[in-house]
C-alpha cells in the first residue's frame, strides 16, 4: 500500500519512506533472502556429496623389516615445594 502510515512515517514505493511530503529517505536494508537460498543449496549439495567422500580405497603398503621401537622409560618432570624442578636426575633451580 503506497502511502500507508507506519508510526509517523509514511511508507512509499520501492523501499523509500516519506518523512515529509517532499523528502524521500532511502531505506538501507540488505535483502538476505538470496544469501539464505544459496546457503541452503550449498548445504544440500554437501549433504548429497558427503557419502561419496567416504569411499574406502584399498592401498597396498610395502612390508617393513624394522621392529617397532618401544619406550624404555617415560620422561617425567617433578616439581618440588621449594620451587625446583627435576627431570630424571637433572635438577633445575628457578633463576
């Protein structure tokens, strides 16, 4: 409805509103409907393409002659109440 009153400002045609009889004020609003449409289409495309990305391919790797290494001991750090640190048998004092 061109010319309908909306809270003291009359709404005009094509997103313009009339403050006075001769003054036209541009309505600066972004139309997000096309953006939402594109996001929904991309969502559908990714949902359809996702099962194809999980295809299992058979890969034959060469056998290794090296035995796996095991950790002989764990590296740990101890904190003493006096403020010193120990790693293994080595002591680190705060500077």
